[in-house]
């Protein structure tokens, strides 16, 4: 009997109906829509100026996901949750399609002061750390039940005082050449004229995390 006939068929994940370019575009639109609504971030010590820029990452992602679900039936059920077959939490699950980890890059605070350690949430190169690199490693370790992606969204002044590009490029280099993550091609979208002067432009970057 030929050897090939004895091989068990390999289960293949079907291609998601929402492509990564579409998701990055829609997520950028959702952040812009959230900003237009003028949300106000609050903590125990202060109240921020209106806009999506000052919001905590979790709040911004939750509001953006709610907008996506309302604007497009393809995003029905999008929410944070556990990765299929795992106890690990994922920032956004699009049922049957994508597991997405999201990180924010914000060089300047609500009061326009430079945030000295803002890149740590992107670049820490160890598994189990809450960084974009750590998220990519976590996704790569998961099984192939869903397509997987890392999203970074970040803010600049209308005329950038600290451009995001060097930090984003550093993420790509550390993830691929130090941590050994296989990333797909970068997808990028930009939205301008946001409410907050220190967060006047939002850039959204996305990469598919490919099987290791």
C-alpha cells in the first residue's frame, strides 16, 4: 500500500471571512468613532480631557469592539475572552475567526507630558510578559483553532514630537529576530483630527502571527 494512503488527513483552519486588512481598517475607524463621541477617562486621582487617547487600553478596546459589533454584523460576538482550549485570556476574540491581542503606544500623557517608559508595553522580549512581544509569543504557542494577530494602536501630535515608527520597527525586529516569532506583513491605517492635542493622530498597526 502506498505510504501516502496511510497518512491521516491534516485538519486545516478555514480562511477567516474578515481579513486582517479589513480588521485593521475597521478598528481604526472604530477608534475614530469612539473619539468623536468624546469619552472621558476617570481614575481615582484625575479626570482626563475628552477623547479616545487618554483612555486606558482596556476601556478603549472595549468601546471600539462595541462599535464594531454595532456597525457590522460580521463582528457579532466580538469580545475579550479565553482562547479556545486554554485558560489564557485574549483581548479580542472574533468567533470562529480571529484571536487578537492589542497594545497601546502613547508617548504623551493627558497633560502632554512625555511618558518615559511608554515603549515597555511593546518591547519586553519574554514569554508571559504583558508586552506586544509577549503577546505574540503567547499567540504563537496556541493551537491553530483561530487565525491570530497582534495589533498596536498609538497616538501622535498632529506634527509628531515622538514618532511611533522607531518603536514599531523595534517591535518587529525584537519579535522576529530575538523572540523568534513569525509575523506576517505589516498592515497600517492612520486617522487624524482627533480631539486631544497630544493624541491628535491615531495609527493602527497589525500583523498576523504565523505558525512557528
